[in-house]
C-alpha cells in the first residue's frame, strides 16, 4: 500500500494525525502537508469556518468566484453549475490538479477559464483547467498550443 492510500485509510478510521505520523516516522505537520498534497479531506481540516460543509474543491471554487468581479447572482449560478464538474486532472495535460494549494498559483493549480475571453463568465463559456494551460494562452510553444487546440476542439459547438 502506498503512502497516500495508507493515510486515506487511516483517516477513514478516524486515526489522529499524530498517530499516522508516528506510524510513518514523520511529524503530524508533515502528515498535514501530505494530506494537502494528496487533496484529502480530514475532520481536522473541516472543523472551522463558515463553509465547513464544502469539500476542498468546492471551497476552492467558492474562493475563486468570490474574487471575480461579476454579479453575485451569476457567481451563485456558476458555483452551482461548476461544483459537480470540478475535474481531478487537468483536461488539457492530464496531470492532477491541486485544489488545496495555499501558497499561490503553481502549474497544477486549477483555474476558471473562459473559452472566449471577450465574453463574460457564463455557463456555456467557462471550464476548469490548470493554471499552466490557462496561462499558455499568453506564452506558448507550437507543441503546447497544438495540445490546447486539440482539447478545445472537443468543445466545438458548430
């Protein structure tokens, strides 16, 4: 059993972070870091806050939409629409997305992308991809753009 599966199994048994760390020979702080890295939910992480009933992915989506300058009614609509469509992997590059990243954007951070940047954030104009894929609209190699274009072709509505 790999480390991720071991931690997940122990968390399901309600084992404390300190006990899990002792079993693996690391500190509870390191176990917490691994939990964040593996995007695992824990009772310890969900105890506090106004949005404690939301999953890690939903918390990310809520925070991201809150920062957008769009009307609140549209934010609520987008949240309801996107919350069940949050991918585990980047649809463009197929690497895992890190929803619990707390130290700024990295390539594996999820990002709300508009298919057409000239249009508003609407249900038919948004998707979730990695920050790397979203950023590459600005600075890309030919090979990267081909991958991005191939992925966008799957959403062609004509």
